C-alpha cells in the first residue's frame, strides 16, 4: 500500500505496512529538549507541529549527488519524556524504532496520533528514499538539528495506531 495523505493515518491499524511519500521533520534528543523548553516558556515554535511527522533520526551529510547520507531511525523511547507536549500541539505521527512508554501510548490515543517504526540498521538504504533535505532550525546542533526531509516510498510499519493498538503490547 502507498500513502501520502497523513490525515488517513488515523485509519491504520497496528501492524499495517505501507510506503509513505511526503515530508518528515527529523528531531532527536537535543531538538526535543529545545522544543520542550520553548513550549514551557510559552514561546512560538520554529515550525508548526500541526499535521507533521517527526522522524527520530540524525541524518548524515549527503555526498555530491545525494541530498542526505545514512538516515536510520534512533530509539524512540529516549524522547518519551518530551513527547507528550508535542502531541498536545497537534503532532500527527512519529517514526523511530522500539517501544514507547505507557504515557506516550496514552497520549497517542488521546490525540489520535500514530507511531510508526521503520527498519533499523538500514540507514543507507533508507537514504535512497529521500529526495530533498533542508535545515529547519537549530543548525548549531549539527545532525541533531531539525531537518525537513522529502521522502518517496519510505517504508513504515504502524506500531501504535490512533486507538492505542500496538504491535508490542495488547490493547487491553
């Protein structure tokens, strides 16, 4: 299945696989920390989270003929303590690897968001799915800055669906 309309993510069920074409915003630990500080201070974020997808990734620089180097997922649970406020501001989906905390899983369900996983250990192959890359904010963070990635046929697996169903834990 192919999908590009992120509004349809709410219809997916845990375990569904598909190829996504659209835009991701990368954000790892340090970017999450800065976004959370801005939220706590009541300041405007450098980009809207409404109907956005955050990819837990710190991309490597691309070569002369590639927009990006390896861009594999990082462990999502490292962002769990800082994720709920982002979901409350309209974040639609996250992409990473591994389980999420019960608090994040509850916030995903409450906000009708979705959590996807992608294939770990395949950063160079995933980079082939990226057609453009540009920095959005926090350039001083290097690979942990927020980048906008345009992807084509990027493989995703629905890990936690908008109803709280999970490939890792039973729904009950």
